[in-house]
C-alpha cells in the first residue's frame, strides 16, 4: 500500500511538471522532425539510385571498325547492355587514351586482332581495359565486360570438356542474362530514411536522459529535508525507494510510447515489422538507463554532481553509437559497442529493414546481460549504501 501511494504521488508530481513535459516529450519530437527534414540527403536513401550509361571507347586492334568483331558489336548493341554502356567507335588506341584524359570517354576497351576467330577456335577470350577518371563509371563498365568475358570463357571450358557438340553453345552471344543488375544489400530492398534513423537515435538518447528524472526524484527529498521525516514514519526506506522508481519507470514508458506514436502519426516514421520486439527493447533500455542512474545517485554526494555525470554519459554514448551523426562502421562496431545505445539502435534499424530474427537476437541477449549486470549492481549497492541523507 505504501509503495502504491508513493508511486501515485510521484506520477502526479511529474505529470504536473511543465518542464518535464517540454523537455522529455515535446523536445525529442521536434528534434526528430528537424533532423529528419534537414539531413534527409545525408542519412538514408530515399529511393533507388540510377546508373547513367558510360561512354566506352571501343578500339579494334586489327584496324577495322567495330564491325570487325561481331561478338563485341552484338554485345554492346544489345538492349540490356545499352542501359549501362554507350559504345563509341574509336579508330586508334591513342585516340581512346586522349578521350579518357579529356573526359570524353569514361572507359576504353581494346579488342585484340582476331578476337572472334580465337574464340571460335576454342581459345581464351581476352580484352584490354583502360580505366577512366571516375570510379563509379569504371565499376559499371568493368562489371559489364567482366561478365561478358566470364560467360564466354565458361562456355569455352564447357566445350573443351564436353566436346565439339558443346562448341555451338559457347559461340552464342552472352546476353540472355542481365550484364549488370542494380539492387540494395539490405533485406528485401528496404532502406531507412533520415527520419527513421534520428527517431531511433533521439528516442534512445532521451530514454537515457530519463536518468535526470531519477536524480530529481531521489534527491528531491534530500534537498527539501523531508527524507528524515519520511523515515520517521511507518514507511520503510526500501518502500520509498521502490515507489519512487516505479513512478519514474511508468512515466518513462509513457514518454517512450508518446514519442513512437507521435513520430509515426505526424511524420510517418516506420518502426519496423516487430512491434513486440520494439517494446521489449525499449523496456530493457529504460531498465538499463534507470539502474545506471540509480548507481550514479547512490555514489554521488550532490544532485548537481549526479546530473553532470548523467549528462556526460548520455552525450558520449549517443555520439559513440552514431546517434548524433553517422560514423564509420568500423568505429561504431568497435568503440560504439561499449554503449547502451549501440545495441538497441542497431536492433531497431534492423527491424525497420525487416531483418531476420537471428540478426536481432544477439542484440537482445547483450542488452539483457547489460541490464542484469546493472540491476545486480543496484541491489548490491543499495544494501551497502541505502537511500538516506
């Protein structure tokens, strides 16, 4: 009964606080909107990226025009390849190199003399490539022609292995399969937007900032000199402590729910396909944040000192986990792995991308372990120090 009364009082006190409503509810929603709108071109991808055709200089070493190699001519003129390659007939190697230097061409292919005859005789298909100035154009053109050579040489090997009957197959122009196929490396071709990224980051940052509410709750009785009077009443210190923490925990859950619902309704932030797991991760983050703050309060002598520690820890963890700006993956996976935000944020992003469950479970186990360690630390520390003036 005492715990229930204390918890209810704590809830009423926090809900009447305008500063809490502004800082913990309104501020994160506004930040998510501003960051998502202003950094939409920096974080996330709004749609599929197009590949512009690359101007490729095609040089026949036997001195004839492009028609000298029927296989090359048929390949570069196929409808599938035209999406990525714009062939340019070039008389000499020097002309192709000059065009590459001036930017006229993005890539050059030198067709050796007797290319078709060599292939038809069962020889290995080889072409000479000269790279241009732009890496992406080199990648696109190189992929197209590498695929062309690989297909021919594969069929040549099959013909040599299976006999002359398979040679007709090796002479067919490789074009039945796409030379290049654009796609995305995440699950189901999905990606996340800047609004989704910063919604997850700001949610976790303000859940850590809920530690300031813990500090306010625990130190308020000490600063107002009411803790001694409360201890003189038929209320155990543990009941007072648990009641206060339950009140803060419930109000933090409410804060989390409001942020998720508001960003979904107002800004269309998609939180993924696993709402149950999202709720579980948020609850574990709240528990970890509160227990960390309780440990800070137990070993801090003043409210200002505890607030400073919570502020520094929150900012540092958010930054190292990539919550303020996307960091290199090597940095996030190494240094960022020592933060609470990292494990929960990566799990939320994966849920947004519809990642399979086996990619999310390791994050769940880690945050469970962290929460268990912090909770055990609170129990041990409270038995040693307690909650007193």
